[in-house]
C-alpha cells in the first residue's frame, strides 16, 4: 500500500521547515576552511622545519611551518551558514538506533544544498553572535545523513568538540 501525499501538503511542510532553519530557530554558524598556504616574507629563520607531507593537517590552529627555504602559513576562510543547532542529546532528532557520539557533541540540521560545503569544511564555529563571549569549535563526527519527508531537502550531522 502506497501513501500519496498531495503536493500542497509537501509545499506547506517545506515552507514551515525552511522557516524554522532560516528565521525561527536557526543560528548563524561559521564554516572554517583552510583557504590557501601563502609565502611569508621577512621572517626569521627560527621556525622549525616540518618534513611531513601533511604538515597542514596537524589538527591544531593554523601555524607557521617551513619546508626547505620557504616559510608558509595556513590561512582560515570563514563562511556564514544558517543551521538549527541541538545542544542536548535528548533533543537530537533520531538518526538511527545505536548512536555512539562523544560527550559534548551537538547535532545540526541544514539544507541539502549546503552539504558539499559541510563536507569540505575543517571545523565549524557554532553561533557567530556569541563568538566574542565564547568561541565554540566543532569538527564533523561521522557522515551527514538525509532527513525529513522524502529525505531530499534537509541533512543532519553530528559534531564533536575540536
């Protein structure tokens, strides 16, 4: 037995959920990308040499590093994105039966059109409006998953503190 949902119902559903993300409950978060590695001129030769192939993937904040005679610095690029953020595990939208997530994790719900950005970002700064009081950075914990009716318009993701 199939259930046919009238298109008017789906339109209203999408309209309401879009409003909860864009206007009502969504907060502005900042996606953190490592934009580029640039050469720094006029630096002293006291920067330790990093022979690792993945020097830019140290997991910490961007820092200076040196390879042979060139000195580089990682540069962060921030991009704003509206999302719904759930801070408490009891408020999480159920995504499966046996979820194992770290303590202090959050869940976000966002538009499917932003999925590629979410998967490319290094970290997320949650709630831009309180960033001056306390900056909270998280990294993706697992793969984002589709949500909602038809599971084609919204995605959810879990994030752990970085």
